[in-house]
């Protein structure tokens, strides 16, 4: 396999710290050596490569931007570069790490009690406990405030009833962060639900076209009782889950760059060797126009993500800024996968090449963690001061 060296038209490497480059290069090597040789088979068979979890934990990829509790304590940019390289391999691999860190470890770190942090975070960083995040429901996706999952206090326990859907890691997770409306106050609260709790099940959703190398599940809670100590004490209302999603969206903006790089490099290499009309198709103007567009959008996405990461580390990044980066970068990752497939011609519809797999995966990524349309309206509200949601 040809060594992957990345795409860096604007010498962005010079803007990274030595630690950030080292982290990026380490994960890049891991993806090339451990993910790329198996990912086509995993996608074809519809299975997540669980055997890679210990290696990812050893590299410090879980909760990498959290400090303490056995986590690596990297910068936001360092964390973003991890997700960039993982998504170069596959969106499903990046999703697993993103959910573990941003949607399960982060709320425990940010909203949890000290006892909850000590109990869960070190084991999650070591990959001994896999987490998932239960917010979306069958009838409530873009409008999470309409959730129907309910929790009521019963002595020293909470009883939860409801169904969550499209949950990454759900079936293999040891711990779920579940959001429900606590009665009678009807306020959204977060609960830690452990695998094996009576009334809790997580059947896998089958027959997916997209994210096939990822576990996607329902979470079903039927009179599921959890100890009172499993309530996340540090937040109430939509602020809780939306704070988690803001962190996940930041990571997705970086991950999309990895997908772009993968489909760009594949298309360029193919075009250099594919001969039609007695010359490589890379020499034709329409093909070169595609490559110019692809390189331009990669470079723009890199600069967006880097600036956003620096703002995040300075505590200055806003949710609207995160929305802009997620919206732009994922949109262009999908367009780039389609362009790459066009360059590959009929070969692009086979899993011998990456473009089709990335194209199918990004169709999900452009929908989850806030659809493209929702992020458009977030920006519209930021610009005008008027909400188009209601």
C-alpha cells in the first residue's frame, strides 16, 4: 500500500505544535497499518472492528482532550487531528471514538459527580468500558426537546421508560448516557444506565447502507430502574445534551477532512494511471478541474478546523462557529466523495476503492449531530437574531 502523507497545500503543518504533529502521525500510521487492511471486509460484513479497541486505548484516543482520570489531556487541535486520521480510515471507526470521548466521557467529566468520574473515566480511557449516548428517539431527531422518554423518582432510584434510536456503540456499550424528562418537573436530565440493568436492552439496527463498520442500535428502557447516584448532577435542560453535541460536532468537522483526503488521494492516483484516448485521464481538463476544486475545499476545511480548534482551546469558540465548520466540511466531504467516484468511473461503485464507502458513510454524517439544514438555521439565527425553528 502506498504511504499516505496527507494533503498540506498551505503548509498548515507549520502551524501545529510538535506534539500535535506527533499525535497526527502516530494515528496516521495506526490507520494505515491496522485499519486500512481490514476496513473493506468490515464494511462488507457489517461489523465494527472491536479487536482494535485495546490498541486505540493504548494510543490514548479515548477522551484524548480531557485532563486527568487517565486521559491524554491533548489540545482540541490534537484531538481533532486524531479524528481526522480515523475518518480517513472510515467514518464508523471515527464515530466510535467520537461517541466514547465527546458524548459519553465528556458529559461525565463535565456534568458528573466526582464519584462518577472516578468510577467510569479511567476505565473508559483504557477501553475497558465502552459508552454510548441516548438522545435521539424514533419520532424526535432534530427536535430533541420533544423527547418522550420519561424518568420518575421512586425512593432511592429513578425509573426510566422510553426508546432511543440511531445510537452508535449501543449494542456493545457497557454504559449509556440517557437523556429523559424527569417528572413532575418535566426537565431534561442525564442518567447513567449500565448494561445488564433490568428493563434495559440495546438491539442492533440491521441492513444499513451506511456506517456498516459501526454498531448502530436502539436503546429500549422499560421500567428500567437506576440508582439515584446515576443521575448526572451538574446540568439540567437541553443545555446538557447540546453541550455534548457541540463537542462531537467539533470533532466531526475534523473527521470530514480525513474523508476528503482519502477520496482525493485515491482519485488523483487512479487518474494518473487510467489511460483513455491514449493518455492518462489526469491530463484532461475536466478531470483537473475536479482536482482543483477538491484541493481548494480540503485547504479551506483545514483552515476552518484549525482556527476553530485554537478558539476552542482559548475558550472562545461559539456553537454557531462549530455549526459553520461541521456544515461546511461535511458538505464538501460528501461532494468530494461523489467527485472521486466520478473520476473512478464504474470502478468507483466497487468496494475495491474507497470512494463509494466514504460517500455512503458521509450521507449519515451529514445527517447526524445536527443535519445540514439545522446547522443552516443555526447560522441564520446567528446572522439575523431571528429563530426559524418555531
